[in-house]
C-alpha cells in the first residue's frame, strides 16, 4: 500500500465507532477518571496537551484537572484547517476559548505555543496494540511525529475498543489508553 493510500476499512470503522460512541454517551454522563498511574507520571512544570471534547468524545476534564493540580502547564490544540498542523497553545483552565473550525473550542491564536511532554488525545477507536483511529486529518499523527518524546495517551470510552485497527505507515501508536474503566499502557 502506498503512503497516500488510506486503508479502505477506515471510513466504515469511523462511522461504526461514531455510532457506538454516540450511543454510549447518550446513556448518561460517565467521567473519565485520573488513574494513579497517570497522576504518578505528572510533575510540576510539565506541559500537558489536553482538548475540549466535541460531541460525544470522552471528556478529559478530570485528567486536565489532575495535571493542573500537580503544577503542570496546560495547552490545548489550535486548528486552522485540515492541512495545517495543529499547534498546542498554553491555556489557563477556565480562561475563555474562541470558536475554531469544525465546531472546536480553542485558545486565542495569540496564546503562547508550547511543546507538550504529554498529549491527551481524542480518538474514534483503539486496539490492544495501542493503535488509534482518529478523524482522518492526521493532525495528531503529525503532532506525534513533531513531539516524538511526548507521552501519547488516548482518551476514549471502553466501547471504542476494537480487536484490531488497520494501521497505515504514517500512523503513530499510543503509549497508553484511559477509559472510564481505567488505564492500560506499555513500557515503550
């Protein structure tokens, strides 16, 4: 498969996973906890990139609060369009956000850019090998390549797990997954 060819299974999987995520979220609000293994990884001065959930995405608010409580600096993604790489801009929890493309809420574009040490990542699907399926714009895969040393943590609902995610050559696996049921990670 050439690097420009996307796995044909991915569009169908995205639709299936959006439906599962929407159905799960519609059953009631479930918080994504901040597991002790996650909190133990945090240290004062770290930059933690979080996100503001869109639609039925799992909300990382408790993870963001734990990071802030441990003295970490919080950054949020700033998206311009599909082709432009995302930037992570420093955000003070509770500070106003501006409207971005695709219905996103993000920091003012004049905010300071930060290099994250840990990236909390929204996703549509994941598997036990820590592969993730995103929205398809490759924003996070490009961010993972740019910030290779950052710890990559997917945040999702447990219903978003699949036996296997088809991975393209540019897909970058996660280091950990946190769901409402807890956290799993590998030592890489």
